[in-house]
């Protein structure tokens, strides 16, 4: 008999520097909760090969494919999972929502709605501290932001929204 709350798949949505990883770490401190951080996996597995946005897209897709069944199993065994993967496009959010559905658990998309200026300020500090596996230039931030799509009602997501 379980003596902990039902498993939940926690998803992070927000531009680079919005605070997704910080929130993900905080959420993962809950009992029976596991954190899976894309940047950590990608840095370990593919750091030398990732030089372009296209490389990131390819390796990120490969990682999601490799972890999908594992995530469903973790959720199915009653563990909550915090996916610190940027759920910044409808296709990524659909993938994650389908994992929750396959596992028969609820999901929560944590949407960090933070201004570009605030994100750039945080990234500058993060870069200076060297506390992140990847250094992000302002130009790369601007490029990534072109692909950001805020969640929409038709995606059928449970959303927790955070402002600045």
C-alpha cells in the first residue's frame, strides 16, 4: 500500500535563463521524486559533438527516445518525475503529455513566463559563475527564443504559471 501522493510528471517550459532548472531542482526535493536534467545528460553524452542548434535538436531527440520507456516505468512505479527538459514547443509538450498518459499519471507544465531582459541577465550571471554545463551567448539566446512557443489551451495541459 502506497503511503505517498500519486506520481506526477512535472514539465518545465520557459526561455533559457527563465529559472527552469532552479525550479526543477526545488520540485525534485519532494519525497518519491526523481529529477532528469537534459543539459546534464547531453553534456555527458554529446558535449564534444554539440556545436550547432541542429546538433542539439538531433541529440535531444535521441535522448528523449532513449528515456521515454524508462520515464513511463518510473511513473508507473509511483515515482514522480521532474523533467528538466525545455518543453518550449508543442511537439515536445505532446511527447511529454503522452508519457504521462501512457503511465496513467497526472502532469503539470510549469510555465516560467519571464521577460527576455530578465533571462539575459540571469544567463550572464550563470555564464560568469560557470555553474551550467553550457555557456549561452546573447546571440544563441536570441536564436533559441525564435523557436519558443508559449503553451496554448488546445494542447490540453495542466499549467502552473510563474511570472517574474
